[in-house]
C-alpha cells in the first residue's frame, strides 16, 4: 500500500511538531523558510535539487 501526501503537508506537520514538542521558536522557522527561498534563486539550486532527487530515489528504492 502506498500513501501520497503533498510535500507541504508533510513539512507543515514536521514544523508543527518541532514548534510544539521541541520548543523551536516560530521566528526561527520563518528565517529558515526565507533562507530556503533565497537559496532557490542562487547557483546552488540545481545542486540542491539534484541531491534531493537522488536522496528520494534512494529512500524509495527507485535509484538506477
């Protein structure tokens, strides 16, 4: 059985859990999110995308 969840839902649940149970400050979550948007507009974006795709393929077992 496979379950499909949008990435936004999964990340939202992780952030909620980090704020609620780990005591992470909300301002820190906002800064990290803004830094992620900043990185998406730099030369590092293709490397990050490739590394993320490779990691997902490895975890899913679909890596060639």
